[in-house]
């Protein structure tokens, strides 16, 4: 089968520093190994590193039966900006033009975000008689409204009305809706104004590939951390974070909590890996403290080595509607390394950590609450070890990439195979 995958924000294996594959990348690999012909439509602008992959539309034949179509979009520095909206419009317009130059696929899976690109994909699918699966991964457009004070919500929602109309069109026009949790699927169905079809509209969590990197690269990564004072069996309690350091992330809480504990004599360090708008602010909050290490962007070997050196992973996210309804990929990545999670999200993640005994939840924006949670592990190492073992088992049971994306690939195949006879007869 010829399958198009449409997603414009993930790292690509053709990138100069590709790192690990994310959701669509892992699904593409699974479908490709089954013998399907995969075309991945993405953007020329690398959302993570904020650099261009190409100066204009580009076709890339990566390997037999796996190719890329890079759609041009302007650069942007801030994730929340007019420039980013312009990028979304350009990428969607480019797809609408370039898709007509390609052979018609048997099926399409398109992700939200972005709504603009998903709208173009649904339009194409309806015109060409191609089933479009829309995969809901971030609660757009609802998250556009939530950051504002409640009193302003009606005004902001009115301004965002074009995106709410777009969401209704996308989800009502999709042949099938998938999402990262049942709550995401249900929210999409609310936009579509229809009920759930249990055999079609399904949730698939983020999955993560825990395949170890080559031994020599891992040893080099351990030396990288040793140069920064992080070494095995040194009696340090390492709290680790890796990800984009965006303004929504409550990193100040983590920095202040660790400084508080370090000041009380605890051998603790917070390691922050990533780039983003809060990076310089974190340096100010840390004020030169050797309890906080800002490592910048690191690759997969450094991530795997750091998880082996750490005691916990931290998820300092707000308890907004999108995060409360989600199981962020960061949690699953920590689980893959056998790390219990310290989370500030009051929602699905809290329920999971409690029921599975795989971590602790602290109060949003409360360094004291976070410090108290860390102290539970400092005072009871066996509790941390129990939670670590539970996290590793939970990963294998629910979140390993092979399990998640084999199931998702089965679903995609089934939908397309059920549709092909109707198209050809």
C-alpha cells in the first residue's frame, strides 16, 4: 500500500543531527518494514533546532519505499508568534499544491498539530476518495484560550474562532480519529460533533524505543557527564530533565527546590538538558549554583547515559487541560530508563503514577512541595527503587515502541484495506 504520513514538527532521520525518532518516525519504520511505500510530508523548517532543512520544496528519496516531501515554511524564533502562524499557512498551502502532483495514496495519516496542514489533508482526501486518519497529539485550538485569565476566555475564543471552525472541519471530515489518550479522542469527537465508533476511533499512547546505543558512543557519553561532575556511585541524587525549555514549563520551581535542598546539605543536583526560551532565565535562577547543571541540547547517547546516572526524572508541567488529558512523551522516556517520575500534572499522569506506584506528584509552582517529594525518596531509598522497578515494568507493558506502533500500524492497515474495495469497485 501507498501511505502518506503528514507531520511537520518531528525530527527527521534525514536531519544533520537526527537524534531519536518520535511518534510518526517510529510508525513510519514499522509500516515500512511491513513492505508499504511510505511518503512523509514534513516542513523545511526544523521546529526543534529552529534551522532550515532546505530553502524551498524538496523531494528526498531516503531509501527504497521511504521518501520525504519537505514543504517550505518561513522560520520563527518563538513558538507562540505570528511568524509561526505564517509558517503553518505556507506549509499547508504548499501541501495543497504539491499533493496534486503525486500519485494518489491508498491512505493518509495526518497529525494535529497543525490544524492548517490537517485541513489541507482532509480536503485532499475528500476530493480524491482517500481515507484520512487524523491523529490528535496536542489540544489545538483549546490550548490557545487556556493561558489567558478566565474573564478573557470569551474574547480570546472569539479571536480564535477561525481555528475552532478549522478543528470542526478537520475532525468531522476525518475517516477515523486517533489520539494519544482516550481523552484526546473524545475531545476530537466533541469538535466533530459525533459519537465514538469503538472499532475505529482509538487511542494509542506515545511509544518510545529503548534500543541501546552502541557501546563506544555510550562510554563517550559517560565521559561527557563526568566532565560536568556527574559520575556513577558518587552518592549524588540526580534529578534530570530533558526537553524543550518553553515558557509553559515550570522550571523555576525545580531550580528553587533543588537549591533549597542543596542549601540544607543534601547531595543533590538538577540536570537540565535542552534549549528554549527559558534557558537564560534558568541560568539566572540558578545564580551560579553548582547544584544546577545546564547541559544544553544533548543527543541520544547522552540521554541514555544520564538516565543510568539519575535517580528520578522530573515533569514540571502545568496542570492545564492539554497536559491533564495527556501522557507526555517525557514520562514514557523516563520510564524506559527505569526512572520514577516527579510530576506536577494533576490528571491522567497523576492517576497513573499513583495506581502503578511509578512516581510522586507535587503541587504546581511549589518548590516546597517538590522538595518534600524529593525528600521522600532521600529518606527511603527502597521506595525509590520500588518505584523505579514499577516504572520499568510499566514501560514494557504499555509504552514500548514495538508494542505501541505495531498495534497502531495494524489499525492503519485495517482502515485502508477496508476502504480500498469501496474505492476500486
